[in-house]
């Protein structure tokens, strides 16, 4: 009740400010008139009566003024007045305004853009029901230094049966290529095979139609498919009557039973169709092993740690029951989100740290800019104080003057971030998880706003202190030139610059680490030649070519046709390109002593005779595959020089024997150069190749080397394939150059961003140093004059000024190196070929800053050296 | 006539509220009424009357409306609000207790 009585007049005052003022004037006028009446009735002449009334009321007017200032409405109007004043001031000094706004925009833009990515990828919950209850489960074999492996279906089945902490575990097989025929060109669709409970475990339902039924994972019932929203719109016009109809996948009819909502992009956004997972009966008793993703849903209130402990117990039991496959195998249970972002997390965290460094630098830079202005205006402040302005008013105004800079800078920063994020998403690495959730979203903008406010408050501390400490006596005497408070202020600014440098050092060190890593990466011997090679992915439908010999014969037909194309030097096939990740098997080798050694994990690839020449992989000894190595020929293998040197040191591997994963012993016929099969930066395993007639896979990459431009081959090769089989889709067509570049996109992007941040930091530091040194020179103008008059040489004066800049760079750099050393953990997983405490990089940061500090101090130093004592001392 | 007594801070608020408890009054009339009732002992400083009125209004004890004065002029009339009436009773009880206590001390000490 009372609150209402209190609020109403205030609201009225806010919204009807002018009216209230008019009311007050009316009320006072009435008072004067009434007083005049009373005075005349006491016998005073009218003029005298009026004068006396006015005199008493004069004090009323003053009092009303004070009363009005205490009202909140008045405070609001005051703020608006201050803001207007601030904007006018800015308009009067456009150079300062532009500098301050740019600094704010840079800081806020960088943080907003990077935080958008961090929020979208790392913080935003996964788009599933109660995503915090979802876990990913992996196996590991620490004794074989395999820290993370895809689990087998038998293991998942046993975990599922034995676990009480987990409500359910779903199995996903991510390798399912479909040739979609009909309704346009033949197209290869990336699909996944789901155990029937996947959608239930994730907690999502189809937008249209139904989920898989529990019996649809049985052979014969599995010809059903759920489509992605994208595929449904693109190929079937978004027509819901597609439900219940069949479509041709790999030459077999599949009934469409459902369509997922657009938000469902699992396992990644590349997946467009999902079919039931039918397990090979041999998997049940661990005879064969396939790679699966396992996703579990915790029971309500169960924790990941509890699930981990329970799975550990089960793993120990399985190791005893199935020593052949499960000995020394461990389990990893971790939140699904953590699994999803594992590869990009270090880069994102490093980028967030880098953008935060930049923000700190921008904040300090802004603070110094404002402080310099406040110092320049100290005379004005002192005068206003002397004329009766309160210190609170001056401080309030100092803050209000910063606000337009923040508002404008913040807006430009966020707008730039929107632009940057779009560019980032477009340039993001192909394996970047959750790319679709990266945007400048509301939570991101709220965080940016908070950051902006904090930045503004921190940056206004010094000017506000100036306003508070403004002192008429000292200011009016000497303009603060030689007072102690002036020196203290200059010290504060020097410290500000030193701290900026301290935060710029880790940025520059980080940038230098990444640039040096990139140089090292460019020097890596890939083992193959990336130039003049075009690659084409093919997935062969088994419905058309059911047996391995038919598939291999199809490959031979394709190769024959392509070899005849003009410009083709060499053509070959392999089932997985270099740098395309692992496809490992375990084999055994027979040493010279006859001893058998198991090699638990080796890159294993079927290849055609022409592959090595086409990819430019050097043949070290022996021969490549040829027509002899067909289904009926002697089982053969080609090993890389790494395996050869490790197993048969000093001897030729040709003629030695290796046992294939299926138990067949093969004769080594050749040794080739080791290649980077996994990625440019990680190279864990040796390699072995099989003849494509003896080990046939229905997924293959055609590799064509040309004498000219690889891109010119793409169309003719595509047509040649179409001429042989018009229903055979070709996908992921890239030159080998592009393949190498794509594998390095994440590193390149991280490097470019951190280098950009480093350069900006360097420029800001330079501006900061220049500002402080130049200001110092104007302050000490007279002192320099005296020095020169007393016999100091020009170079001594120059040195004096240079020393100031260098001192700031030195103290800042020392502190910065400490920060850089503390942050090196962040960089350790991002560097390549050098340690995270790389001396050259640690030196590069401070050196760059020294150079910049010297440069930035040069101009003021030169000006100082030109001091003319005759002129200065007379001033 | 003795020198008019300065009003103790806070007493003015009480006096204003008491004065307008019976009927709504405008500022000038409030000052006149206080002077009259105190037999010219209490002289309301014009410079503190209006701020006091503003303060009371802001606190929600009193409210004001435009009306017509005794000489047919537009004037701002102040009156007590419901919480103001209650507040006046409390303040009045406080004042009675305080003044009784003071006079007790003055008489007996």
C-alpha cells in the first residue's frame, strides 16, 4: 500500500518531468502571491509586499532545487544529460573517440566470436532428452598403448546385461554407405546402423512416422529406413506420403518408416539415413570384431563415476571369461558431450584464453586512453569543483562519458562477431563437432554484455579517481605538471602499459608456437606425393556385385578405362586414403629367427597394383602387386619400411612371411615407404597392404595421377565411371592437395586466429607505449630543456626517453613470460615438433614487443632530442 | 516577542502531518496554521517547508492534488494518505512519550 503511494509520484515524475517542474513553479508562484496578499493586508505597499514575499521565497526556490535533485527521476534526467554531454565531448575529439571505440570493438568482438564457438560446442547441452544422463563408452588396452578403442557388440551386450547404473546402452555403427537410386542422379548417402533402442536412449522421436521396432534388428526384418529431414526435403520434396513406400538403397528396397526432425544430426550432420543394425552371429561369441559407438543412459541419480566403477568390475570379469579377446582391456565411461568435443576442446580453450588476453589488453588500453584524457582535463575538473560541482557529480559524469564509447564499441564488436562466426563456421574443419550450434545466440550476447559492463567499469576507475581527486589549488597553480599526484598518475599509466605487455607476451608466444608448429608440419615427410593427384570415393553395392571377385573385377574394369584417359599417368585404388584416419588390424610376423611376433595394431589396406605409383609412394625393394596376385595366386603382402626395419633389421623383407588377420600366411613381395596414414601430426603405426583380389572391400578410393592439373581430371574420370555403371555414385572427390589441407584445417584456423589476436595485441601495446612515452615527453619538456642547458647531449636525452619505453617492455615481458609459462599446458596438445616451452617461441614474444616498444618510443624520443632550451625555459 | 524557535529536525514533519490531518491544506496555509496554533512561537522556515512536503510525499505519507484556494486561485492541497494517518498516530505517541519524559526530567531533576 505504502509502496504504491511512494511509487506513483516517482513514476509520474519520471514520465512527466516537465509537467512536474511546471507544477513546482505554479506552487511557488501561488506561495509568493499569497504571501504578497498577506503582506499588503498588514498595510505594506504592494511593491514592498511583493519584494518581501520574493525574499522569503528565494530560499524556497533553492530548497526546491535540492529536493528535486534528490528524486530518482531527477537522477535519471541527470544521467541523460551526462550521456548527452559525453556524446558531445566525443564528437569534439573524433580521433580519441575512434581509438576508444576501436579498442572496445576489438576486445568485445574477439571474445564474443570465440565465446560463441565455445558456448555452442562445449557448454550448450546436447540436443537430446536429459543429455547429462548420456554417456559414451569406450574400451582401452593400456598395455598396447591403445587409449581409446571402439567397443565390440559382445562387450556392449555384456555391459548392458551386467549394469545396474545404466538404464540402457545403444549401439551405433557409423559405416553404412548407401547408393540411393531413383528420383534423380545416383547418390551416395552417408548412413548409420542403429540398434533398435538408439532413439529411445537418446530420448528423441521421429518428426514423422515411427522409431525402429525391437524385432527389426533381425535379418529379414531390417529393410526399413528412417530419413533425415534434409534428405527427405532434398530427394522426396518433403512429401509425407513417402512413409510406407520403399526406396532403393544399394539396389534393395527399404521401406521408409520415419523422418527425423531437422535438429537430429547424429552421429554428425553428415548422416542422412538410419537403418537397423543387424549383428553378424559370429560377433556374439567374439569370433569377429566390429567397431561400434556405444551410448548409455544413466539411471536417474546414477553418476558417471558409479557407472565407470561398475563397468570396471564387469570388464575384469570379462577378461577372465574371455582371455583371448578381453585380457588387459579396460572401459572408459565419460559424459557424451565430453566425448563429442574431445578433439576440439584444447583448441577452443586456447582460443578462449587468447581472446581473454586480448580483452584484458583492450580494457587496459581503454583505461589508459581515458586516463590520458582525464589528465588533460584536470584543469577543467578543478574549475568545476571550485564552482561548486560535487565530487560525486564529477565521478558520475566521468562514468557517463565512457558509456557512449562502450555502447558503440560493443555494438560494432558484436556485429563483427556475427560476421566472424559466419566466416568461422564456413572455414571450420570437416571433423568439427556441433558446428550447427555455433552462433551469436542470446546467452552469448548476455555474456558479452556483462563483459562489456565490467570492462567499462574497470576502465573508468582511473578517470573516476581523477575526478574524485581533482584539486583546485594544485591544478590551477601548475596544471599538475610537477605535482606528486601527476607523477603517481603517470606511474599508473606505465603500470597499465606494462600489464598490457604482460598479457601480449603469452599471445605472441602462442602465435609463435603455432607458426613454428605449422612450419614443422609443412616439413613432415608424408611418404606420398600430394601434387597432381585426384581422388574419388566409391561405395560398391553388394546387391549388384555380391561376391568379392565380382567387386574386384569391377575395380579392374574401372581402372582399365581410366588408364586410357588422356592425361592420366597412373591410376590405382586403395580402400582408404592417407591421412583419412585409422583402419587397423592385428597381424603376426615371422622374424628371421622363425619366432612369431604379434603386432596388435597395424594400418591395413587392400590396394591395386597401380596404387603406389599413383600416390607416389616409393617402392624400396621387391615389386608391387600385379596380375599374379589374384584370388588363385599365392597370398601376398607389401609392408612399409618401418615394419620391415623393426621386424627384419638389416635384411630384405622380401620373401619373409606375415600372417593376415584371418590367419592366412602371406609372402612379402615388396617394401614401400612409410606414409602418414592417420594424420600429418600423429603417426602411430606401421603399414601393410594386401592385394585387392585377395582382400576385397566394397568401399574404395580411386587415385589418379596426371601429368597436368589434377582438377582437370575430375570430370572425365566421373564420366568414365558413369559410362561403365551409370548407377555407381562417386563422392568426396578431391585432389590430394585438398585432402592434406583439410586434414590441417583445425590447426590452420587456430593458428590464424591466435596470430591475428597476437598482431592486434602488438598494435595495442605499441599504441599504449607510444601514448605513455609521448605524454611523458610533454610533461618533462622543461626538464629536458634544463638538462640540455646544463650540458646534456641530445643523445642522452633520447636515451632517457627510449629507456622509459624499454623499461615498460622489459617489466611487462618478464611478467608475461611467467604468464606464458603458466599457460603452456594449454598449448601442449596444439604444438607439433616442438615443446610447449620452446625457447625460440618464448624469446620471440618479448623480442617482438621490444622492437615495437623501441619503435613506439622513437618518435617521442626524437621530439625530445629536438628540445630548444632557449625556447622551453622561457615558456 | 521572543526569538522564534528553530524546529528540531523531524518535528516539522510531525507538525505538517498533524496540521493536514483535519483537512487538506496548501503549503502557505500549512505554514500559517503552524504559526497561528503555536501562537507565533514556531516560525516555519519557508525554505524547509517545501522540501519537507516533497520528502513526505516521496515517502508516501502524504499526497497532493490541485484544488482551488480560499481566494479562488489554483493551489496544491496536501492531505494524509492511509499509511500517513497511521504513521502520524505512531509519531504522535512517540512524541507524547518523549515530551512527557523530558518534562518529567526537567521538573524533578
